């Protein structure tokens, strides 16, 4: 049986964590992919077994809860020291494209941004160096031949690319992507 890149999405499907916008497309994929159907059968057995476990077995020990609470408390203290003193500013990065930097992670080379496209603006064609996640907040956005509306989600896998990203209406989105994406 040929391996499929989509099999890593099967656990999300089983746990009902697959984004709603991708659910139907993934079910169509399952109908045609024996490797994913086989993975689904295995994952359903595991999921069903976990669902039947008594909750006491799944509940962490008190010691673990205490360690977790201490760690969260320590993280909360250090996080409060790094909070913004001012709201980040919007910057126009290209004609009709503005960004507000929310967070960067040097270790994973990822960046989180708010992005606005003015009406009738295209984002340059690009290749994803890592996973790209886009959550549309306002307006409409075409990514290739898919029209996104507010609340829609789009995921681009590493090595894939987008030739056509365009908004007729103007839009705003949250974009989480790699520092190393290649604009063409």
C-alpha cells in the first residue's frame, strides 16, 4: 500500500479536531485513499478504547497536578514581564498590504501576524517553508480557487505554495507562518 501524506490528519479527524472547513474534503479523500482508511480503522479502535476507560484512570495523579500548577504559575510570572507596553503598530509592507506583528519565535522560525489587504489587492505568490495557518477575520479572500469567508481557516503544508491570494473586498486575517517563506 502506498503511503499518503494525509494520514497524519486522521487522528484530528477521529478526535473531531479537524477544522470544520476541511471536514468534507477529508471525507472525500478517505473514500479514495486505502492508506488513510486503514489508519482510520486503527485510530477508531484506540479512540473507542479510550472512551470506555473509567475517568479515574485518565485523571492525572495529584502530584502531577501540583507540578503543573507550579509550572503554570512560574510561566505566568515570566509571561507578565514580557507583555507589550504598547500595542504593536500596523506597517504597510507593500502596496495595499499592512501587517501588525503579534509574536515571533526564533527557535521555530515562526511568526504570528495580523494582515490586512486593501480591496483588489493580491499577496505575492510564495512557497511555504513551514506550516502556514490563516484564519480569516473579515472580508473575503481567494486562495487559489477557494473563496474564504470570515471564520474560515486555511492550512498550507511545508513545500506547498500559493500562486493566487487575492481579495476583491479587502480582508483581515491572522497569519501564522515561517520566517523563511519564499516570495516569488
